[in-house]
C-alpha cells in the first residue's frame, strides 16, 4: 500500500484492512492526527486505483494516505458504521456525525457520504476541533477590535453579526463569543442556541438544532425559543428573510443575539440585510456591530523571501513571497490568520443613518471616516510585516 505521509507509517503498519476493528482504529488514528495537525477536513476520495485520503489544512487540500482499491470500501464502510449511517445504502448521499464514544472533548465531528462512479466518497469535517481557537483571546484579533467586540457582548439587547464567506471561521468566532458570555454571565443569564447543526457542546447553554424535515426550522424554532425567556440567543446562520426578521425582533426586545451571515464585508452585510427586507429603522436600532472576517494563509517564517517584483498593486513599502521548505511541506505557507474588519455602530462619529442606504461602499466609507480599520488597511499591514503575501491577499480579497 503506497503511503504518502511518513508520520502515519506506524498507524498503518500491521493493521489488517479486512478486520473491522483494525480499520476502525486506523480511522481514529487518522482523524486524531489530522486534528492535532490543525486540518479542517478529511476527504476519502475513491479513484480508479484506490482510495486517496486527503486533508484540508490552511484551506488547501493535500494527499495524506492511500489504500488499495480492494479494501477502499472497508474504510468508508467502517466510517459509516462509526457515524451511525446506513451501510447498506451506498447509492444515496448520507449525512451524520461520529458517534459520541469516538469523540474527544465533546466536539462534534460531521460525516457526509456521496456516491461517485468509483465508489462512495466521504468527508469528515473537523471544524473547531483543534481546541486552539476556543476563546476570543485565541483568535488573533487586533486588541482594539477584540475589546470593541467584547463590549458589544455586555449589551443587553441588539445583534452582533459575524460575517464572511464559507470556510472563513465564522462559527468558531461565534462560539468564542458564547464562551466569553459564559465566562462572565454563566450564573445570571439564560443562554440558548438554535443551530444547524450543533458544532460543539457547551455546558450550561441550552443548545438545540433545527430539523427542517419536521417543520422545525429557524423561524418556528426562534418563535418558540423567545417564549423561554432567554437573555442571549445564538442563531447558527441568517439565511433568509424570515430568520432575519425574527432575529431583529428578538434583538429589539431585550435579547442579545449572536449570529453569522454570508457576506464579504461589513458594507455588504448591511446592504444584504436591507435587500432581505429588513426595515432601515430596524437595522439602525437593532444592529450593534458586524465583524467581517476572512482567513489568509500565513507565510512560512522559515522560507519566506523578500520580494523584488511589485505587490500586485497593493500600496506597500516592502513585502515577502512564498518559497517552500520541509517545515511547510513545500507550500510556502503555514497556518492561517484572521483578516477582519469590525463595524461598531457606536463608533463616535459613525452616523447610524448611513445604515439606511443599501450601498455597501457608502457604508464602508462612512465607517472608515469614523475610524474603522478596513480589511484593505489590515491587508496592507499583514503584507508589509511579512505575515502573508500579496498573492494570498489577492487570492482571498480579489482586486476589488
Ligand atoms: Zn517553509
């Protein structure tokens, strides 16, 4: 069996690929290894000549191990058993989660399968599993923004929105906000969540999951939850007008609401909420702030090189480019950092009336004029200080 990641040699040597116990043990070792190394996903990819296991680390997929075609189905099959999926159904997509006895630290691990022409593929989402980003202090937020965000969490009503594209770590930040609230108010506040699905179990938070197939969606769920007298609500994601409306209704009636939203910047978040039909005056009085975030890869400090070429139009005095060495597996990058901008609607000099305009640029300029450090300001800082490269910034933020 050709193996790709040398550190997994001991995991795989001696394991009998036809023994369910051995296969289960190999899968758990693979999962733990991926978790320890900070991977976010593990992919089981059936190919004509076998099963390729890849992991996604720092946003990039890389090969990890390979199993021969004869035993490929044993691995995906065992993973399905461990996740409570129907093993005899191989022709339909299935979704589940790793059964509790296989979990570490109560972190949910989601598993999904999909039939392909070479057999079933599977993906394991490791999510907030690494335990490195539990608290707001661990996220690498700039101090001013972290403190402003924490101040919002002391409010007794209003919406704190975490926005960004898919895979930008929004849920991790939302959980860090919940842990901050737990640390300060566990005794005196009632914290309830509605999620899809629950990503990590938090003690003394009333967590629940939507079940749309049973008519229990965000809108009906939130209506019911509001009758349970919460102080704080965490809503997994605002995806539609109905959810947005009830979230703002909650925010305006004495509840602190933390939620996530799919948008590329603070300006875009506000204009998309208006597009969803939120009344401008509701937005003005209900929105405490928007944290817009992206993840950018950090240049490997061992091999980055000062650049000679221009910085793809970024206004920087100097910058670095990626090279590649053993420490970064020849990628030139190691780990990721948050690239954020925070709209604090209480920023002195910020006119909340600007929120009534559905123009993302106008909102952004008003916020910048009132002192918000924009994602572009932050990007220039990160490039100039060699934390990341101009190429990486353009990959993540585009060219405007
Ligand atoms: Zn390197």
